[in-house]
C-alpha cells in the first residue's frame, strides 16, 4: 500500500505544539498497523505573514491540494492584531476553506465520564452525550451578495444576503444523513422555516434526501428551540445539520457543553479534494510555547482524518481508545485538571497516549 500524504500546517501559538503531538501519535499508529504516513509542512497564518507577506502562500495551497488530507493547528496571536484586514492570520483560514471547497464542517461533541465535573451542566444531563454538528461552511449569509451599506432616501441602510443554491443544500444535508446512517440513525435538521424562505427550501430538501435513507429518522427543529434543547437535553441528538450562520452559533454553544475546549476535534470536508482536520480551539497565545496545551483535540482530529479520509477505522478507534484510557488513568493537562489531580505537560500527555497505542 502506498503512503498517505498528510499536509501539516502548524500555524501559530499552541498550533505548533499540538500538531507535533498529533504527528507523534500518527507515527505510533503507523508503526503498530504498518502504514506509511508522509508529512509535509506548510506555512499559514501569522508566521506565513511574517515570512511570505500573506496568510496563505500559494505554495502552501499547492501542497495541500496535492495531499491526501490536511492537518491544521491554529492561527493568530496578539502580534498581528493591529494588521490591516488582508494581513490578518484568520484570513488564511477563510482562504483555505474557500480555495479547497471545504463545504461541510463536522464537530463531534462527546462526553467523557472521567471529565464529568468539567461540564457546566448537571451530571445526569451531560452523561452519555454523543452527537455531531454538521455545519454548511461556504454559503449563506456570510458570502451572499449584495452586502453593504448605502444611503436610501436620506436614510442609512444596510443589507446582507442569505443565498444558497439547491445543490449546496442537498450536498450538506446528504453528508448528515450518511453520517447518521453509520451512527444512531437520527438527523435533526435545524432551520427557521416559520420565518425564512431559505429555511422552507432547506426543509423541503431535507425531506427529499430523507427518502434515500429510509432507516434514518428525520426531525425538524427551529433554531431558537435547538439553542435551548442543547442545554436542556443534549442527549436527544445524534446528527444536527444546519446552514452556515445557525451552525456557527450552535457549534460554539455545543462546544461548551462538555467544558473541555482542548478536547474537541473537527473535520472540514471538501467536494473536490482533500479534507482538513483541526482542533476547534484557537492559538491560545496565553499559554503558547509553555508545553501546557492540551493536545487531545488535535489528536482526535487526526483520528477523524484516519476514519473519514483514509477509511482506517480500526486505527481511528485505536487513537480514541488510547485517549479514553489515558483520561481514565487520571492524566490531565492543566485545562481539564481538578484540584488535587496531577497535571501533566503537553509532551507527557502525548507520550502516555502513544504508550497506550
Ligand atoms: P480564536 O479566536 O483563535 O478562536 P480565542 O481567543 O477565541 O482564539 P482560544 O485561543 O481557543 O480562543 O483560547 C481560549 C482559552 O482557552 C484560552 O485561555 C486558552 O488558553 C484556552 N485553550 C484553548 N485551547 C486550549 C488547549 N488546547 N489546551 C489548553 N487550553 C486551551
Ligand atoms: Mg474563538
């Protein structure tokens, strides 16, 4: 079997530390399962601005396009806060999503029994929570034209446009059904169909796609209710699918349920080429370079890569089991440690996970 080519974009801040950890874990997987992973490194974000004068250099994009999957750390930091808009590190992320057609953002939210008291929710509410939010990433209100201000009849007026093509809605909803068919077989489609025409079309399409997946249950939920249900009874969800802006808001809300930002992975799937995997957290400038960051979100992102991009299910399970085991044994980085628990460094956490593999 040939080598899997993985483009690694460590980025800024703790991005470097956590991607290094994930690569070591992937190397442990390669050894145990006899695979070959070939890592290539590229610049993105603040460091790319410093070295190449742009947050997403053309050579980085070329390298990613020729890879089988992309692993990203995080971008940004106070050093670049005062930069003009086109020289902000975050522009690199927006650009790579657009250039690589990363239309589907998957964020699993999973409860770890050993971290029960990190959650702001009561134990019986958060227990056994295990769902995925599927967010549309390249359309809707954030990209629709026209968008801007003008003066109309002497009044200052502003407009943003929520625009979707039928095909864009169909493909994201299909991703959700495919995912649900391999999980608990339930899709919650979130919209605002009592008010928005775009949501009424979304709902229609969800019904059409559902016909192709007779074993998956479809439920519709208004976005305001969904925001409430995530707190009231998050156990009811398996796969939540929604458009760009609703997904932006709900996925940040959902990421707080378990109280462990440093634990949550994500995948962004492409229509045309390689997909991209990254932790949901940012570059955490406050702890960067201190060997303190929790590497688990990035390590679990690499497990998603194995499963979704390479079809290596057993290998992905091995990573997830190793993480479980190390947490159960009581190892904690500072962000998830409780009083009295021994705190380990990034590197120690990575070593424990490798050993468990
Ligand atoms: P961004 O705008 O890039 O999302 P942010 O400031 O919103 O950045 P983070 O960079 O994720 O968010 O940091 C938020 C807080 O969480 C910080 O205090 C940071 O130290 C902490 N944090 C984030 N990720 C981790 C991690 N992997 N391990 C430990 N702490 C983390
Ligand atoms: Mg943030």
